[in-house]
């Protein structure tokens, strides 16, 4: 992503303390672009030397899919409340079965 060792030093201390981290954030490249990202970093020892292996994953498509799924769940819950209300009104005699079936067919 274009950062120097010195610029990453504060994060390296956290990784050394925890051994591995995983975080979801709005990542900003050195060029100023931003995108939703998942950052994974782990402390790795190779030939008795401590190294930090880091991956930054662009999760734009995942975030969009999660938003669509949330919209679907919200709409489903709204529809369920509406159907429950219609059924309650039908059992109270406020709405007839024919009107109930017509309303459900329209949605």
C-alpha cells in the first residue's frame, strides 16, 4: 500500500503484543483512495527472525452483498409484521378471509 516501515511501527507493536490481529476498516491508500478492507496481520518467525505478515483485502463486494442481505431481511420483517396484523384483524372479524387473501396476493 506504499507505507514505510516507520509509518507502520505503531501497528507492529500491537501485532507483537497480540500475535495476530484481524480488523475491518475503511482503508486509505497512500494515494488517498479509500475502500472497505479487512486487514489481517500475524507475527511469523522465520529462521529465528521475527516478521509480520500482513494482508489487506478489498471487501467492497462483500460489504455491498451484506447491505443487500440486510435490506432483504428488513423488508421480510416488515412484510411479516404486516401479515400478522392482517391475520389479527381477520380473527377479530375486522377483515374477512377473502379480503385477507386478496391483500396477500397483491403483495
